[in-house]
């Protein structure tokens, strides 16, 4: 297993392997780039089949964080941690204490946060051992109470703001009253996004593999529930993927009728080449890592202690970034993803 010749290696600054015999911890932390600040990124726990899979994931994801934070105008670099293990079977307090020690050993060059397989509980355990843990839900919310560390509402708000800009750019309308939106997945982010849209007067169609979530959107927001495969072919203005990745692929593209794709799911394009196909078809794609950055902005404010008003204003900056991406993509005849990548690189000084 090589690092420097690995296909996902992209001049990462530091890749560290951590092991603790007593707890069975096997983890990797990768710092991709720290030009803008310490590398912040989630700690993923996953039953990787081998070390190679874990290395590939941590190299790829840490790079993605550099781009995401730079686009979100955060004073942060990109990093990520992976723990090799089954989150349903292998979790223990001691394991996350050991992981906290591992994070701490980097002296703040890497700041960890929750990701697939970890959550606020694990962040709190790690925070006992290191200051370099974000999203442990310890910040006092403005106006009283304690923030619970869940960034989903901020992700939803950023997605709403980004969608508004996409609608203005592609459809030339500033008001969302009567806008037709199809949301795939009404979980934490999707439901909250649906609430913002409903308040703005939009008409909603939703699907979810979890019936209770779809029902909640129907009962509380008056959304029309459709089948999982029906969601793509609806005659709507916006398709908002808020479930899983890879859902923009040759099969779904054939069915898709919406002129805008703007949603919170990570890694929406099944392969990068599809961005060009979307451009040629006149479908405006809001790059996922730009529009769903509300979560990381939230995590950063929780950590740095900024006010709720400043957090909201920062999240609204997602709209400005997307506007710049859309305008440049049109002017240069390029895809929104390549423009977003370039903009991120300008910001982090590649
Ligand atoms: P969630 O698990 O709360 O919600 C996802 C919902 O999608 C669930 O209700 C689930 O039942 C549904 N779903 C899963 N597969 C589906 C399918 N094939 N068709 C229809 N529905 C399906 O997750 P979330 O926190 O709301 O995150 C949603 C997406 O946004 C994920 O891709 C996540 O990576 C991304 N994201 C989330 C955040 C955040 O702050 N939570 C931040 C950035 C990106």
C-alpha cells in the first residue's frame, strides 16, 4: 500500500496512522491542506474491508474538505479521520478516548467532528481528551439553551439560500411562491429544507424510503408523497436530492425534467463527467459541496463562539458564492463544478 503514489494522493501535507492495542483502535488522519487554517473534517467509522479502502477514503474526503471550507469562506483547511471498525459493533468509550488522544497528538493541526458512524456522543468522549474536537454540542446558543451540536438545520438553511439563487439565475424569478420542488429524502436536512420552502410558498413533492418521514412531510407541510422512482420524472422546477449520493446518473438523467438540481446530499454526481452533460442539457447544477456547506459553517461557529446572527449571515454567503459560480460558468462555457473547484483553489491558494 503506497501513499505518495496513491491515485487519491493530492499533495496531502500529512497522513498519520494511529493504533492502540488495548482498545483495538486502527485509524488514519489525513491533512490535505492547511493554507487557510487548521484542517477540520469529520471522523468516519466504517467497516472498511482493508487498510487500502480506509486510506483511499481518508485521502479523498480530506481533499474534499479543503475545497468545501475554502468555498465556504472559512479560516479552515481540509482534513478527515477514519476509524476502521463497525459502528454498530465495535464502539466503546475507551476506543473514542484513544481516538481523542490520537487527534490531540497532532496538536490542533487537525480538528475532528462527527461524520458517518459517529455523532455528538462520540465527540463528547473525544472532547474529554482533546480540545481539538468540534460539534460536541457545548456552546451556549444565543438567547439561552445549549446548542445540541446537530448542524442539520444550518445545512438546510444554506441549501434553501442556495436554491433561491439557483432559481433566480435559471428561471429569473426572485419569489418562490408557487415554485414546484421535488425533495428526495425528508430526514434531518430534507424536512427542514421543506419547512423553509413551505414558508416561502413553494409546492412540495417528496419521497422517502422511511414511510414515517414522508408521512410527516405530508401531514405537517402538505407535501405530496410520491414513489422512489417517480421523484425524478416530475414536472417540477427544482429537484433537491437530500438522501444519498450518486443519484445523478445516466438512468436518472434520462427521466429528470427539472431545470435545476439543488439539494444537500453529498456526492450527487455518480461520476464527474456528468457535470458536462448537465450543462449541455441546460440543467443548472448547484455543486453539492458548495450548497451544503451550512453544516460545516455551523460546526465552525459552535467552535469559535460566533453569534447566531453572524452564523446566519455567513451561511447566507453560500448564495453569493453560488451566484459567482453560476455567472462564471455561463460566461466561460464551463460546468458549475469546474468553476467551483477553480474558485476554491483561488481561495486556498493552490
Ligand atoms: P438523514 O439520514 O437524516 O436523512 C436522509 C433521509 O433520506 C432519510 O429520511 C432516509 O430515509 C431517506 N432516504 C435514504 N435513501 C433514500 C432513497 N433511496 N430514496 C428516498 N429517500 C431515501 O440524513 P441528513 O442528515 O438529512 O443528510 C441528508 C444528506 O445530506 C446526506 O447525503 C448527507 O451526507 C448530506 N449532508 C448532510 C449534512 C447535515 O448537516 N446533516 C451536511 C452536509 C451534507
